[in-house]
């Protein structure tokens, strides 16, 4: 019984952490969160998608015996097709099926082993690359009783895949044991004028991500808090302290101008004295020229 | 400091809501409102009393309305709900309108003068049956009573208070009651019907207390079909189920005697299957065959005689008793462009009480229904007026050989709306009749000036107001600089196309589409949607713009399609096509040919794509973009969304180079046990987005994920797809998806637990707003999701931008991995919604507002800033400056922001927004039973002078200033001269 408490408190803290914006959650909501937390605990444990990088070579999956009894291992296959050809097996996903006490089932620890291309397939893929055609994959819509209602199909222009090796990226959207959709494509960008480029290595490097549904943020429920905030008019949030410049720029700019004015005047003074010693009739134009700007400055 | 913050808060809140409301004198300046009632099903005249003569009508849109018989205006109108179908109406006691609705289970009385409900009583019975309403002048316990047969029970209801006086059940399982008859002047009622389709049953019932007096039944060798026609109060005519044998059954004094007459005896040629027409003319009934309508008179004991055989388009009214023992009825026949209205006495077919020929607009189609009424002429003879319902659902009153008024009630059932520009004003085009002369122009401005200077008398003010309302500017038939004048082209359910002028809402032209006309090859044509086919732009300005009307022959999605092309200036249908394939989807492509005809791709039920127009040029244009065309389909029933691309030419046996096969690219399969698709939403194709980036408070940039291929899908638990409250919060949830429709990637998926539909959603730019019901909070909620592109987020560095080391100009491909982040937030909202739309401006600079069609049939504008996921309880200074509103749990409803002000758009269905040329303004058209149009400026008209700006005042000021300059100049000259002389 103790570990239940531990888990509950752990989830409670997690649910707090995962909803940092909802600072005003009431008790009622917390109860709900707890309930959903239990249901979709893996999501809470990893709000970020779980990227599992599997090596291109098939890796033997280990079975951990310390797990709960309700865990079982399942496998489902990935099929592929070149252009409009028929689908043929291309790899296997293996995962552990976790059955929750209330009946829900989720997949965890997804691993993927990709079959490498045979020579025929290589040739077909090359043809796809040349014709800029689609490389299509499919998954069963139900992992327990494949193919379920229908297959989940996804496709990508073949020219998006080759890099060093053939890079692919799966995001599998799941709801319990049902696969809803799969986002399939290259892990990076695939800019539009797709150029023909053959991969250096004819092996796949696959990234797989399993995604479950996110919970929507709840409408904020607050009544007293806002009223309280309004009542305490005196302690309205002080606007953040502004910088010296932001506060006093209106005084600083005229001050700066006055200073500049003074400097130019000070600069002009000796010149004027210097020209003043020379007979004024000699250079009337020069004097006018010099007087012009200085008077302008003075007028400021 | 407190004062500072107060002032700041004051300015903040005053800037929060730009004045959205109107002043009283601005009503009707830019908006118009039209009220309709729909296709009339039944009409009852009320003309006995002196005073205002009226007609009461019930319509297929479940409306009860009374219209002024002089003008056709609506006195009052009540919209019963969509499930409250009106079965019958009548007038009782000369002051109550009685309506029987909801399958005969609700009986209501409305006060005739003002439409107040007087009483309502609910009638329930043992089984579902036909409902019949019969008003009698029977007096039971001093009360005038109504006889209602519904749900297998005969009720006598008091007219005064709706109390059920007595009731009698007809529980026999197979009994189908056809008629309830009260012979005039008697105090018993006949209930006539069929049992097990082959037995004729009559029940004679005491009208005072519901006691069964007599029950007779006779078996008939064949089976009866549907209707019976009442020939007299004790005789009915019926047809057998083969449609070839006529039966006249009389039940005088409860004794049943029947006569069988083969239809072929009456007609020489074999008429095919006949159907009896419901009418109530004594001695005469009518049957309708494939070729003709045949009127048959019953002479004596079941002898039949054909009195007239007319062509198909003949409509007969119910009998009207004009004097003691005398009945009359009306016949309407078509003859070319005229219709002939004939009123005949029931006893004598060959004489006519009235024969009129009226010229009828061909665009109204055939007459569907006629109702007649009589009046006493000035020379004491009988006069008749007829109310006719046409094929296009319009309603006309005919009297003295003329159309007194007409109502275009087809506009109450608009299916789709598009807009068209008006012609450019040219030297050749005469608009003189709406132009004012200079004197009037000046007079108008002087009046305006007086108004501005507060010198105007009340008469002047009235004249100014009249001038503003009737401004010829707004109703001109040419394009204007601001793009306010347009044609709204509306397709109605009757298959008629209307062009409405946005200035004043008048009908510029209307056209009953030939392609949507019932014919041998197309039995049940229905209009689907409208698309802009040709929008002349640069090099094809001489062409008129045109619209494409898509329809199909029948309600199922694999019925063959029909296309029509209609000129938007004249309303002429210049091309109509019967397709050899079905139409499941119409995709307007972003390509046009050299005559600016837009290419359209029609997807049929077998997922073949057909290109239109079928020209070699179109195929050339299309071939170059062939590999970039993708589309998707949503299968609501199975919960499967699929994406397609084009493959090759069709591989059918007919070589058709405009047909293409498709290939499936992706599919999303939603688990049927937990999710059911209820709503989808996409971006409007013509929406403009001004900025890709959004600057947020701390000088940071977020890039909007703007893709025209974004699809919003909302699913609910299958259990929770019913009414609100039918499930507990634990077993209902709402899941929303954002899907890229090219690759089928789910960009975002989110679950609202304990929530339920119906969902209304609108998707615009990079956000989607949707409305649903939260079962836990017992309130409606609106949520927003904003989606931002992270792959461009690195482009914040100014230096990178300067050096050109950024990816902002590279083309965006759906095949790149989408790195998006979403932000979302939910708010409570008081109303439930009927429709939701968003304002649309030409460049997308003006801030957006949501237009919400509330349950009260009004349109409410709500600033999108209230639905900002970044709202927080205490926004920082920088966030406040950016315009972020402090977080509240519910969205405010500001009474001034109802853009329909005091009006209601009854039965609101959808809100359409169109961009004007002026960036600040969007044109809003809301339609349901009523139509409403207005201009709306979400951030006020910052780019134009208001319409009440006084140019005259400006002119006078300038003149006065110039004059003053001259005067002072002369004065100064003079003064200078004097100074010189001194």
C-alpha cells in the first residue's frame, strides 16, 4: 500500500510540474488529474516524446524479469511499398504492453528493427529516386489484432530519405493499443526542389517516437483570487523598475543639447576672438559664414 | 504613482475595446436586414373582420407567420424548432390561430392580432399516426371546440383554454385513419380509415361526448393506396394500390356501399400509375397520372364522369364556401409565359366564376400550391384573390388579374453564397438615373453642414437621415473604390440563384437553374455549392465574371452530378452540363487559364479526379502542376481520413483525358470504439496573412506555422455524440487534431476530458478556435490552439538576417519534418453557438475578431485577443504593452459588440465574411431564415474618413481662409501705402 502512496504523491508533484501555468487549480481539479495521471502515467513520466534510437542492425530485445506481471511483449510489422507496388514486410516493431489495473493498455519501450534492402528493393528504390515517386509504409491500426480495422498508411517522396544513409523518422500516434496515425519522413528538412541524391550507405537509420494524447489545459477557475487581487488595490503589482535612461531621457536629451551648445560656443569663442583681431572689413563674407552657424547654435 | 497607474489602467482599458457599437442614427446606413418565412405549406385567410386583412401561413421551415394581405409584410412570425414540424393550422373563434405540430402532439393557440401564445396543450396517444386538425363550430359545454386526431386518439379540445373535453382512442394496430369528417349541421363525426390496407372502416362518433355510435367495416379485395379524397361529407374516393381501380365509397348513415371503376374505363389511353390528389371539393376529385391531371365528377350513386383532362402543371385549391351551400375552387394552369387562374363553382364545372390570365416571370417556375379567398366587390358580386406558391418558393398574391405583391421566400433556405465584383464604371455605362445633379449635391452638403453646426431643424435632421439611408452611392451598379459594392450570389434549395446588391440588399437578378430542374434523367436535383468560375482580372476584363453551380441528381453521394455556369452580371445560364460521374468534392485549383477561368477538380465517389474546364489549355496548365496536387477525404461514419495524390489518366474503357486516377498516400484510422468525427475545419482559401512572425514581449520572435493544408478535426466518444447531458463526464471526451493534409502528419493531438460536442470551429492563420461543452464545469467553453513553427525559430539573430544566413526565403515543404510547438488555453463562454466565423480583410493587417452566431440568432464580435493562449493572470509590463489582456476564466460578452445591434437573424445558419478593398473593413453576411449584411471594421476605419465627414465644411473653411488671406493682404497693402504717404 505504501508504494501506491508514493506513486500518487509522485504523480501529484508531476502533475503540478506539468501544469505550471495553471496556478489556480482547485482541489477538485487535482483529484481529476490524479485519476488521469494514473490512466496515462507514462505520458506524465515523459511529457516529451520518447525518442528511442535503434541501431540499424537488429538488436536482440532483452526481457526484464523485474517487471510487473501484466507486462507482455508484442510485435507488429511494418510493411513498405515502392510507388504503387504491393506492400511487403520491411521491419518489425517490438514493444511491451502494459496493462493497467483499470483495464487500459499502453505500449512502452518501443523498439524497431529494420530489414535491410535486398538487391531487388535497392533497384526499386533507385527507380523511385529517379522518378521522384512515393515510398509508402503501413502499420496495422491495432497492434493486438493486426491489421485492425484498416492499415495506417503514410508516404514520403523517396528523395527526402537519402542522406549519409537512409534516414527515417517515425512518430506513431497511439491511443491505447490502437495506432491512429504515423508521421513518416526524413528527420530533418526536405526543401522543395528535391534533388536526386543516392545514399552513400544502403542502410536505414531509424528514429521512432511514440506519442500518446496530450491533455488539454483546463479553463482557469478562479473566483476569490482575482477579487482579492482587486481589493488589495494598494499593492498593485509595481511596474518593473525602469532603467535610468528610460526614466529620465526627457531631461537628459535637452541637457545633452545644452552641453553640446556650450561646447560649440566655447569652440567658437577663441575663433571669433582670433578673427575679431583681423580687420572686419577684410573678410566680410567669411565672418558672415562663420556667424551663420554660430548664431544658429545660439538660437537653440 | 497610484494616479499614474490609474491613468495607465484607464488608457489600457479604453484602448482594449475600440468602439464597436453603432450610434442610433447609424443603423441602416451600411447594414440591411430582410425577413423571410420559407416555402408556404398551408395558408388560411382572415378577412371577415374589418380592419387589417391578413393571411396566416405555415411553412416547411416550421414557421407560423401572419402576413398583411395588402402588402405582404410580416405582422408577426414564430419560428418553431427544427423538430416541431407544423401539421396543420386554422383560425378558431375568429381571433386565435390554432397550430398542430410535432407529429400532432402539441396544439397551440396564438392570438391573431399580436401573435402572443394564448394556450398550449400537449396531446399524447397510444400510437404514432397521421395528424388531422378540424375546426368545427360545435359547442360542447358552452365551449367552441376543435377536433384533433393525432397519435391514434381523437380529441375534442376547447378553443378557449385548450382543455381536452373528451378523448377516444383508436388502438387497433393496423388502423390508418384517413379522414375525420363532420357533416355540416350535424352533431356527430365520422372517422374514416383503412385497416390492414384492405378493410374500409368507418366510425360514427357523437361529437358531444366522444361516444362511439356505430362502427362499420367492409373488406375490399385489393389493397388501398395512400390518400383518400373527400367527395362529399359521406362519400370518399380512393385508389387501389395498383393505381388502376378507382373506388367510391359512401357511408351514408353508417352503411357502407362501394363502387369500383377501372381507371381505363374512364380514359381511352392507358394512363399508367395514377395518384389521387388531395382536395376537398364537393362532387369532384382529381387523379394525377404520368401524363395528365384528370378531374372526375361523381354523379349520383358512384357513377363517375371525366370532366376535364389537363396537362401536368395544373394545381387545384381546396374548396371555399362562398355562400350558403355553394362552394368554389381555383385552378391554376400554365400557358407559355402566362398563368391562367380559374375559379369555378363546385357544382358546375363548365361555368366560371372568374377567369384571369396573368403574366408570370419565367424564373419562378411552375405553380406548386394555390389558396383562394373571396371578398365582396363594390358591385356586390363575388371577387376572388389567390395566394400562389411557386417552384422557387416565392409567394404571390393575385387579385384582379394582377400580382398584388410577391415575396422571394426562396431566400429563407440558402445553401451557399459567393460574391462577385460589379462592372467597372466606364464612360459608356450609364449610371445617370442614380446620379444626383450638382444642385442636389450642394443642397445635401449644406444640409449636412447645418447638421454639423447644430442649426438644423427637426425636419432637416429627418431629411439628412433619409438622405444618408437612401444614398445613391451605395446602391450603384458599378464597382466602387472601397470595394463595398458587390453582388452576393446565393444558391437556394429550390435551385434558384439570386444576386443581391450589398448596398441595399435588393435582388439584381434571379435565375431558376435549368440544370437543377426536375426532369426525366434527374429526378431529385439538389444544389450543392457555388464556386467562382471566372474572375476577370487583367487581360480578360471584357469578359463578365461567372459562377459555377454544382449539383447532383439525388441525395446519395453517388448520384450523377450537374454543373451550370452562370454569368454574374446578367444571371444568364450560358452553359449547363449533365455529368457522367458523381460529385463528392469540388476543389478549386489555384490556376487559371488565359481567359481567367479557374481550373476545378471534381472528385467523384470512386476517387477519380475530373478536370474542368475541359479544354486542351487547361490540361496543359494542369500537367505542369500534376505532381503537386493532393487532396483528402474525411469519412465521418467510419472515422477514417485519407489523403490522395493523382496517378495516371483514367484506365476506364472510355478514353477521357480529363479524368485521372488517384492513389492513396496516407490514412488515419480513428478507433471506432472511442472516437467519432463530428467537426472538421480548414482555412479559407482566400485568406491573406500579413506577417509570418509574431513579436512577443521580450523582443523575441515566434514564427507562425502558416500552412494552407492544415485540417482541424474534432472527435468525441461515440456515446457522447448525442445530446448534452446524455453521458457522464467520465465517459465522454473530446479529442482535437491538427493534421497536415499533404502528408497526413498529426501535428497536434489533444484530449479534453469530460467534454462533449457539438463543436463549432474556425481556423485562421495559425490558430484554431473551437467551442464545446464542458460537462464537469457544466458550461460551454471555447479553446484556442496556436501553432508555431520551430524550424524557423533560429532566425532571430539580426546578423544572420543581414548576412543572409537564414532559411526564411527557402520554400516550405510539407515533407520536411514539422517542428511545431502549440500553445493552447480554454475559457468559459456563456452562449451556445450556431455558427462561428472570423473577420477577413484584404491584406490581413487588421486585427482579427471572431464573429459568433449566438443561440439568440445574433452575431457577436469577440476580439481574438481574448482568446490568446498567452494570457496570464499578471501580465508583465511588456506584455501589457503588447496588448495581452489579464487572464480571466470566462470570455466577456460586451453588449455593444453585437454587430446585428437590435436585429435577429432568425434560424441563423452561417456567417460569411468577405474582404472589402479597404483594409480596415470586412463585409459580413449572415443568413438563415433572415438575411443580414453589414460592414464591419474590427479596428475601426483607420484608413478612411467616416461617411458623415462634411466635405462642405472643409471647403467652406478653405474658402474662408483664402478670402481672409486676400482681405488681410489688401488691408496690409493699404496700410503700407498710407504709411508711405505719411
